[in-house]
């Protein structure tokens, strides 16, 4: 396990596994980030440099969850509260679409 300095960017505290979800020549690519330690997942769009938390199936979580997760250092292991966070979608209809 690597040590994290308090001045370091919280994003850099994670041990990322990165996967290209969509690769496009215009507008940038869509990348999936999964932390090997805490299992939090994010999607990043390279074209507009936006990142948001996801439920692990590329469904965006609520904005407050994304902001909190992006501002926190890696908790180093999965957090019990993340289970409930992953059910708090940015677009509530996303749950019904995902379960179909």
C-alpha cells in the first residue's frame, strides 16, 4: 500500500484500473475507472474533462455522491455506506432502465 500525502490530489490516492468504454475521434473518449482498493467506479469524458461517480454499471450517481467521492481520498477498502450511495442515481429513471 502506498502512502498518501495530505496535499496530494484525492484522485491520485486511488489504485486505478482503466477501461475504454467508448472510443471516438471527435469529442474524446469515455473511460471507466475502477479503484482496485475501494472499488469505487467513475466515468471520465476526455473531450470535456468531466468525471462522475457510477454504480459500477456506468449509470451516473447523484451529483452530491460524485462530488463527495471525488473530494475524498481512497478509503483503502470498500466502505459499507457506498452500497447505499450506489442506489442514489443522478436520473432516478436510470434504476428502472438498468433493471430491465
